[in-house]
C-alpha cells in the first residue's frame, strides 16, 4: 500500500511529538545548569533554549539537530562575562547577550562568505583534548555547589584548592551534600542500567520534593521570572563590545566546530551532504536572536541530539515542539524551580561533563598516532591550565605547525621492482626488491614548496651518490606532488642543472596536469618539455631501457622465458 505525503507528514509529526516530550526533560535542567555554569541566572538558559530552537528550526539545514546552551561554551562565557559584570546579575545577563550577538554576527558573516573550512582547523586530537579539558574544568567548578558551598578562583588549580579548603574548613552543607551526591549516583546508575528513563527530570523533581517536605535550608535555584524572552541589553558600552570581541571569536569557532562535527555525523548516517556555510548562517542567526532576547551563546548539542533521534525525531518540528514545552513551563509554572536545590543542578552539570569527556579516545591516539596524542594532550592541558581560548589557540597553532613539519619533511622512498608484485615498491619496506641498473626512481609524498624543495633535492642527490652503478636517469614518481611553488621551481632548475653536468637526465612520471601547467606558467616549458613527462612509471622505465640500451630482466620476462 502506498503512503501519501500527507500521511507521511502526520506520521512524522507524531514521532516528533514523542521525541520532543523526551528531550524536554533534558532541555530544562541542561539549560538551567549551563546558565549556572556560566555564572548567569537559570532563566537565561531557558530563554536561550526556546529562541535558539525556534530560529534553527526555521533556518537550519539539519532535520534533527537540537540547539541550545552547551557545556563547551559555558566556561568561555563565564571567563568573558563575569570579570566585566562586577557582581551585577543584570549586567552579566546584558554582557552574555552581547556576547551572543557578536558571535552570531561573526558566524553569519562567515556563512555568507562561505568560510565553512574553518572547521578544518580543529582536528580530532584537538577536539578530544579540548573536550576533556572542558569537562575537567566544569566538574571542578561544580564540586563546591555539589556540597552546598561556594568557592572562588580564577584558574582551575585555584578553584580546586578553594574547594579542598572548603571541605577542610567545614563549609559543607550536609543536606546539600546528601542530595547532590545522591542525585549524582542516581543519574549515573540509571543512565548505565536504564538510559531510556528521564532521570535528569526525575532527580530534580525528587530533590525539589525532598527540600519541600523536609523543610531543608540549603541553596536553591528559586522561582523563575515569569514572561517570555525579552531584550536585556541595557547598560552596555562600546568598551564592553571591544572587550568581548576576542571571546566572541572563540565562541564562534567552537560553536561551528562542535556543531559541524555533529551535523557531519548526522548527514553521514542519513545519507545526506553537510552544508557548512548554511550551517554557519543558521547558527549565526540563532545566536543573534538569542542575544537580542535575554539569552547567551548556543551551540548544537552532542548529548541532547542523539536522545531526540533515539526517541524518534524525524523533522525540525521536534525542536519546535520542545521549545514550546519549555516556554509553557516558564509561563505556566515559574515556581516549579523555587525549591530546586543547587546541589541537584550541579549533579546534572557534572554528569553532563562526564559524558563530554573521552579519555579513552586520547589513550587510543597514544597507541596509533603518538604525534596526535601529543596534540590532544597539549589541548587538554592548555584548556585546563590556560583557559579555553588560550588552550584552543595553542593547540591549533601546534596542529598547523605539525602539518607544516610533515609537509617539510614528508615520507620519501626509493622505488624498485619486487618479484611477483606488479608495479614499483618502496625498497625500505621491501629490501628484497631490485634496482634497475643506472636508474633511480624517487618518490616524494608532498607538494613541493619553498621549505621542502631543498629536502627533495638533497634526497635525490643522496640516491644518485649512493647508487652502486653510475646513474643515467632519475625518474620522479610525482603522483603525490600536487603543487610546485615558485621557490620549488627554481630548486628543480638548479637540481636539473646539477644532474645534467653529471650526465643524469631528470624526468617525471604521473605528474598531474595542473602541476605541469604551473611549471609552464613559471616559464619552464622549454626546459621541462613533453619528453620529460610520462603518464606512468612503467612507460618511463620502458623509455629509459630503450633509450639507454640497458639490459635488464625483470620477473615478467623470466616468467615468459619459463
């Protein structure tokens, strides 16, 4: 039986309603918890959730992405806003809104200019180190609240030292500690044994009920202000804008990188193509709207999105329905959080941060790629010690440096023939391979540019000098060479002159057409004429044997003789 489009749409809506009901149980505590982690009023997290979801549902390319406050952004927001707020909650809210406006404007501009490639700067090792560093930072910041007291400190170590001091000085509120640790254990246990149970909402409801019934005197969230999201940007100055701009740039990069990784994964699962520039536009518009209406920067959620999909989300209506459900709470039941203990909210944030951490991922890198493990470690230490922005900056810089170093001294190989194997193979990996008398076949696995051109020339000289017999030809297996810059072109000319004086002819096999055109643009068409280029290594070797009259029997000839 064929299903009509109308029936299919209604079927999708039904699934979306169910998914929205489930994901709302995460959106409410997460929005409030991440607002608290950023040093802001919990209501700002709910405003950011509602506005972000509605705007992204209108403009976003992903059908099932859940947008909202995120644990990876909370430390950046806190570090940027709280020093400028000077203890004023209203000013902190205004500064957070300005931060969202600035980061959103940067994302919008990047999307309109098709700058989606920015995501490539944050490689997997950097993301792993960054997420683990952020997770540790969030957990340490929430530990005092988990035990019912507050702790100060600018750095991770200062906050941890303040927490330990508070424990030793007897600042712990026993009832808060029991509720906080109880909620933490309950969440971890239920997520392990029965992940389908809405334990976040249940733990907060249970903690609120305990405070109300037992008349406990401990830190609580308090009632939510009534009303819908509204502008809260009063009292800002031009100095605030310039002070927040660096943090806004960092948030824009992190927001797009985190969301981009998630949307690429979703697109691969759904058999779709990611649209990075449109993603930037949607994220930018969502953040601009959030900033204008009393919220703070938002990002794609790597924890709530999978929950929505697992619960049956099929279209953007999941986000719309979830936003309406959160708004209904703010409008119809603002007192629901009046007796919600801060310790229970801290437990939610801690468990979310634990799910963010992936130490096993870093350990895997150590086994398979020590260099990338070192980058992940630098990102982790940088984020934990220097702060999120500096940590990311240092890690990205080292990542780019590692790329340059890899291109500067890439893998180089001399090729030869191996019996019973077609083609030409690395003689270091196949020491049983045989060289063709008078011929050197060199492979250089990188584009030729100013930094590695001398390395390439020295490699060729070394092979020529180390040959057992006088060399007549050097064949460059040039398939990996994707570019030649002006400095490298000069180095090729100098190498060709040097080899010519020694009676050695320099030729290229499998060099790509655009690279040949680049040599022509440098005015080298006369020097490197068409006779210097061969479509395959086989044709180059055959031409060498025919031109020089070299007698050499390879395995195919011996097979024919038998």
